[in-house]
C-alpha cells in the first residue's frame, strides 16, 4: 500500500510517500520559521494561510521527485490533531478531497503518535515495548509504549512544555526564534559552573515535569546580572543559556531514567524537536552506556514535524482496516491516551 502523508499541525507544511513494502520513498518539508520569527512565535492565522499556499505545490514536487502520480496512491493520511485548528483544517481538507477524488481511503493521524513511532522509519529501530520521551514545543511526556495504539502515560508537563521553555528563554535573552537551536548555539559559548539552575521536580518521586519555575529562575538571573544599561553582556548571556540548557536536559534524563527503572524496560525512544538537542543526545548516550540500555533517535529531520511519520502511522492503521468517513473533522485538543489499538495482527 502506497500512502501519501500530510502534516500541517503547526508551522511546517510536510508531505511524504510511504510504501508498506518498500518503506519511505520520498518526503518534502517547507518551514514557516522565517515568517513567524519577526513575531517571536507562531501566528495561527498566518500559519493556516501559508499551508494553503504551499501544500499543493509541495505534493506535486513530492510526486515528481518520486516519479509517481496521484493515481499510484492507495491511501491518504493527514494529521487530525492535536495542533492549531486552522492549520489542521488545511491538511484534513486536502487529505479528504484527494481521497474522495481518487477513490481511496483516508485516515486522520494523531500527531503525537507520529512522533512516538518516528524511530520506526530508521534501519535500527526499537522493539515493543519501550519507553518514549516526547519532547517538543507543545508536549513533554513519558509514555510506556506497549504497542501501536497502546500508550500508557507515565508523566507529562504540568505547565510549559520543554520546547516552549526553550522558546521563552530565547526571547528573554534576546536570541532568535525558534528558541531550541538558538539557546543551544549560545550555550556552546557559555562557561560551565558559573550559574547553577534547579532541576525542577527531581527532588521528589514521580515522573511529571514542570518547566515554568525554571523559566522564572532564568528570568530572575538575567535581570539580576544586567549591566548599568540594563543589558546582558555577551558572556553572561551565554553562561545563562548554558545553565538553562544543562538544567532542562538533566531534568529530562533524570525522569527518563526513573521511567526505565519503574517499568523495567531496556529501550528508550526520544521523539520531538527537542530530541535534536546535542547536549540531550550526549547525556542520553552516556545514560545508555551506564545503564546498559538502548536509546533510539529519529534522524534530525524526523525529530521536528514531518510528513514521513504521518504517512507511516497512516499506513499501519489503513492496513489494519481503519479509515475515516468523508467529513472533515479535526481535533486541536486530543489526548494520546484516547487512541484505540488497531486491528489484530498488526506489528
């Protein structure tokens, strides 16, 4: 089965072709980062309008690059939620229209399920069950992934997602949007040990996260170390970025280690945009060596939003007999625990 995947949940327009026998054939992505950068964050209305402009040309480019046509497609998968309502509607409308016109089934995919299973696109892939750490701009959670559609949430953020904390930290330090890459780049110039930031909620039992206090601590530190012109000197800015990144990534590693011990699992999957952070990857690699576990990362382009993960999950669920009606329905708020397990025999 050849499935076209469409991802438009936020500020990336992404498409991909996944074949059940040949694997991932092609993928394309257009990022809106430059457009939203001047606003310091995603503007939902602008995001939806840009998806409308970019989606059809991107699908054409995808098919041409793979030397395929619309008539070759056996099914269409699109992101149904969670995400920005207007942005989701663009992908859902296109997905349903294509499926109806081609006479093939369509399936709405959970965005977070796509991220959790993105490592399955790699040659070295985890085996069920495993622990997944999903870290992105909108989500931070730990899940015990028993199988496709069977996700037990072990802990999640009680306030800001870690990616959101990176974005807000970048903004208060005067760094570029998106915050993850800019804070990471600035942290490389920082002096280790000058500042010691708290590792939130690691001094108590449990697997939930909270990053609002760390964000406030960063803000207070920056304010206290401004010069006479109420500015941060370059080295102080870098030192604060370094301390923030160390605290945030240490927190994620500590909680992931707890989840592995609590469940007895020996495989850990990292998914979501923050999974591309080099400091986090290095710490998790060290954890894997110390604890004799296996850690799996998607390739960097599949850490952020992408069409490949949607096409892959859509293919799995279509093969299991699932499909949508012709109604265009999206779910901007959609808990992953509400997903159902696909049909029997799915691996």
